C-alpha cells in the first residue's frame, strides 16, 4: 500500500477512536478501529477505484460502519495458509462483528461493505 494511503487509514483509526470516545463508546474503540482499518485497507488494495468513502453513524443503540469504493465485486472471506502475511482482513472483520453480536455484509453489488454493531 502506498505510504499516503497507509497514513490515511491511520488517520481514520484515530478519528474513529476520538468519535467513539465523544459518544461514550470508548469500550468499543479497539475493535471498531480494527474493523475500520481492515475495511479501508481492503478497499484501497482491491478496488482499483480512485475514491473511497467511509461513514460511521450511531443511531439508537446501533453503530453502523460502511466503506464504499465504487467498484462492484464479489467480496468473500478467503482461506489463507498459516504462513500468509495478508488475506485475513475480512475474516478478522467477521470475527470481531460476531464477537459483538453484530452483522456485516455487502451492498451496491459489492461496492459497499458495511457492519452494524449494537452499542
């Protein structure tokens, strides 16, 4: 990943942590920062698009995260061997969402990856 994109992902993690703290949800900040990081990194590495949007909203008792890369595709968790240095991002996202009893998926023909977590 180009250094400028890596720094943008880091900036989004910091922004997420600050926003969750502001909303009184700092107990979720570690896991949500990882989810956001993985979704953004996946979009940067695999979309081929030039614009990626990230939205995080809290409505009622639910936190929703979505990353839109504008590139429809068939997103799925792939098996990786134990020596692989990459390829575990979506598995990690699915595991963290499951640990929080949330849901995740894709919409817009695969151009948007989202998750919803109970607060």
